[in-house]
C-alpha cells in the first residue's frame, strides 16, 4: 500500500503526491543518451499487436527513487502503481533493474517511455520508444461483378496495418497466376472474355502472413459456335449431329431443317442440350433425313448459327469366295472355264475385272 493509504487527511496525501512528482519528474531535465551510465533503458522495443512489451531500466545502488512514465503520465513509481490500466504490471524492482510489462499491446500504446531516477538529489532519465506492429488486414474489397464484354471495371481493395501494407492484385486465370497491379485500385478498360475469372487481392507488410481476399469478374459475351461437323450415316443406322457453342450467359439451342423447327419426338428425333453442347439424334435414319440442318445458339447478347449436313454413308459387303472357279454370282452367267494352264496372268486379271463390273450393272 502506498503512503496515501496510511494518511487520513486528503490535503496531506496531495502534498505527498506532489513531493513524489517533484523528485521523480523534475521539469527542465533534458533527455540525452550518454549523460550517465545509468539509468540505461533498452533500445527501441518492437512488438506485434496483441503481444506483451517489456520495458527494462538498468540502475545501481545509488538510486533512491525510480519511476516509469509514458510521456508525462506516471505508470509506476517504485512498487506503487499509478496507472489505472490493468495491462501494466511491474516485473522487476531490484537495486540493479527496474522493469515493467504492458500486456496485450495495442497501437495507442506506441510512443516514448521514460525511466526516471533520483540519486543524490540529481534526477536522471533514459528514454525508450515502443513500436507496435499490426498484421495486414483487408478492411474493404469490391463485391463480385458481372459486366458485358467491352465495358470498364474498377476493383477496390483497402487494407490497414503497421507498417502500411503493400496491396497487390493478381488474375487467377486457367493459364496461371498473372501479375496485374500493385495498387489498391485495379482498373480494366475494354474488358475481354478471357479476362473473366477470379482476381486475388493480397495485403502484405512482413509482420504476419498476408491477408488475401478474392473477387470474381464475370464477362458476358454473345454466343459463337466453336464446333459443328457434317456427319455421314447409312440408312437404318443411328445418326447424331452435334453443335457446340461458347457464350455467357449460357446459350439456348434450336434446330431447324430448312424453315421447320425441330422438336424432340417429332419425326423420330431427339434434341438434348447439355451445357455448351446440343445434339440432334436420329434413331433410324431414312432417305428423307438426309440434308442440311441449322443449329441456332442464342443468349441475351445475340445469336449465331451454323449449317450441318447429314449425308448418306454408303457401305458394301465384301465378296466372299475361295476361288473364282467355285464362286457363284447371282444374275451373272458363269464364264467359260480356263482352257489352258498356260494362260497369261493378264488374261486372268481381266476376267476378274469383268466379273466384278457385271455385279453393278
């Protein structure tokens, strides 16, 4: 308990306090390093926000009074606590060291702290500066945005920290992370469809791991058909025409033959749309199915079309025979048997050629 705890008269307590202040914090005393070997405080103290800071002051047995001050406010005088802040505690009070601790340090604790001593009626001081570092924190960032191709986009990313963090924007594209900008604002003019995707804002000041947030940009553009191929199918077989279109928003598909719009279930066809691809399926192709078909892709920004042909893919079964002499051909008169074992090879080749031609007459 301090001296005031034993005094009942308020005016006497005030006198004691005033005397203490007179000895501990004399006016007009300059703060110079090297004025004496003591008191000797630490070099500047750097701590992170939320950590504890220890302020040490080296003294000797000539010291009669000692105190720690924050600017002009007394924190501790000897063992007596003057600060009402519960985070400030005394650690060491010996003839050689006088130390205090500030717990859960915050940015408003930053500043000068003074170790003041009284010895032989000569006050001396030593000063230390407390530096509080704050991890980076993104306080405000743009929301996800949707724009049409050719528009301009501005993204904002505001961060705080001590020291002030560096803000970097990167485009997280499918081709890899691309550097975009080292600024709080990211401006994109005449945006293209390949610039859509996620953009990452990173705030870094080397105090702690960077704070990272993401914003998604969606770029709308009209459809274009990227794949449409003609298909050959035999009569009676299953045939599929495929049409692939890229668009944002996703395209809707329609199929036409000449001026007639096709629909699932009509004329034995089925239309199936899955994402970017639309298929027109014929389960049993007939002669009337052959021809040109039009695939139309549409979204809110426009439409496009492509012509696709379903054509006949004729196939023929191979001729199966063990020899020309034993082979039989319908509706074809058998040739005369070979008269001589010495007939030239060219005559035999001509005979085979004539037989094959007669099959297609």
